[in-house]
C-alpha cells in the first residue's frame, strides 16, 4: 500500500477517470486508476452499480438487523473490536464498521459527529455496501478480493463517497477459513494511512484468536457435562432450533447448495460423504431420534436395507469419533447426543418469524440438491417452497431479484413478473428482467 502515501496523483487520476466515465467507455475511464481499483470498477460496472446513487440501500430494518446480528458469529468478537478500534476512534475522528460476509454493515461505531455525517450516504448499520450494490468501497472490495485493502476518496465508484477514505480487512473463520465478515475504518485521509491497515489487520488477528479461544472453552465445557444432560437438552429442542452461547452456534451443518455437507463440531470442520450428509441432515431435523426402520425409509428410495444402514452408521460413528466423541449418535433410536444446527433449519426459523430477507441471505441453494433420499427431498422441497412463497408474498423487488438469481429460480416466470411489477418505471434493472422473461417465453414457444 505504499502508493497511498502520496494521495494527490492518485486522486487526480481517479477524478479524471470519473469524468471519462460519464461520456466514454469504462476502458477509457480506467487508465488513470491503480490496477486493483480498475478491476473493481470493471466488476462494479458489470454489476450495474450506479456511480451517481446518493446513498447505499438499507438491506435490513431495525428488527431484522437486531435479530440477525445477535445470531451472527461476529457478535462474539465485538468486545475485542470495541477495545482495540472503537474506543480509540472517538478521539481520532474515525468510524469503525463491522459487516457480514456479503457486505451488509452490522455495526457502525465511533466519532458521533462523523456518524451523523456518514448517515448522508447511508453508511449505517443495516445498509448494503457490497461491490454489487455500491461499487468499489473498502468493505465490499475487501470481501471481493479476500484481503485487506485501502480506498482513497475518488477511487470510490460512487461519487457521494468521494469525501471519504477507508481501510478494510476480511474476517476469516479461525477453523474453516471461511469468510465471516469484514472490519472497516472510515474517515478522512487518516483512514488510509499506512499504519491504519496494519492496525486493522492486527485487530482482526486478535479477534480471530479470541474466537478460537472461546470455541475451545465451549468444547471444554461440553466435555465436562454429563452425557445424559447433553442428550436430554438435544431431545427437548425443536427441529432447527440452535443453542447459542456468546452469540455463537456451537455446532452447525451446512446443507444448502452443497452436494456434501460441511459439519462443524466444537471448532473443527469437515466435509462429509454424500451418504453421511443425508444421515446427519435427517438426524439433525429429528432431535427425538429415529428407529432404524424410520431412518431407512427416509434415507433409501424404494425398499432400504437396515443391514446396509447399520454398516453406514458404523462408518459415520468412526468419522464423528475422531471429530468429537460426544457427538457419536446413539442407537435405538438413532439420535444425536449434541445439538447440531442445520442451515436449512435457520432458514425455516427465519421464515416462521417473518424475517424472509434474512432467510434469503442464509439460503445458498437447495438442500443437498443431488440427493434422492426421500426425507432429504421432502426437506428440500419444504424449504424451497416456503422461501419462494414468502418472497412472493412479502418480498421487495430487491428480494425477488435476489431470489431469481438462484439456480432453482432460473426459469421462474412468476418471480420475474412480480419483480417487474414492483420495480420503478425508470429502474435500470427492468431491462434485465424483461430480457429474462422474453428468453423464457421464447423457450416455451420452441
């Protein structure tokens, strides 16, 4: 980031590029930009981001925001962020923002006067600052690149953000390496000083270490609990209902949009085989347990063999034994002795509460899309149909368009027509929806 030590030449080049962006092609406009900014502008143009939008859109209202961030893994590390970044920012004229993995701001803290100014461009909790929405900005571009980045003044794609500069660093899961969110500092030129990037990187590293420590502590607590108490707690929990301590789910099962589930237990994560994915999907949604015959009916199309099922359960127990001995399923009935929260259950829980936009963000695709297990097919159809119904009934145009991007909605005429009815007459997004509808109608006529 040494080239940010002399910002004036960069600002002149970026301002000149914005002038060309008005009347010329993006290729002509990008000649005066740093390479990473040029590439980000190209992505922004591809996303149809509007450089003249005065403010970022609000992705979540207050109630949705409170619910979503209270359950988000980053809630557990906010005390570290507060101590290392937020408290010092009150005296330095800076804002500290923490966003989720898709670029929505969950917390914006810091200098009160600067917060009031930032509201003018909707740099507030609940707003969407992804590249796809506002174009080049430190939070969105850091997530797009998967590394720390600094954006100064006119390098922002959105002109309303030119008085601001920012530094952002992605936050990775300390065990799986998956991106959980982003930490950002926003302000004047101080926000892109060389030491600022090092400060944010060090803070993120400290917070990741703290998250790892908390997971190890949870694992130790569970190991010291009597097995009967763990089993009783699991059996009394409703399907899809998670256990939360320090706003962090202990154990999770990612089924959405994956052919092989991702299982996280006590801070360890593995990819399961297709069959083991199906078994855990079924057991996690039946906390009271299933007999061998019941599980066989849900697992195997046609007539399944309990002998085959028992052999598969032996293999699954060996896998779970290595990951966490406390998670090995019991038998008669087959039941998980620990709480495992499937992401499909989180979607259903959000839909039950009417939080369809949060459900849509969690939803990454159909439940184990290639599985033919009857119980998985039933779960897949239930989640998909309820989500579609909620988006059609209560969704905004943005929610409908986001849903339309899902593979299962590629040919969904009803969703596109609903979005077209809600889009403003002059919205630039209408053209793409109309083109999709024309494509679908042509395919139907063929």
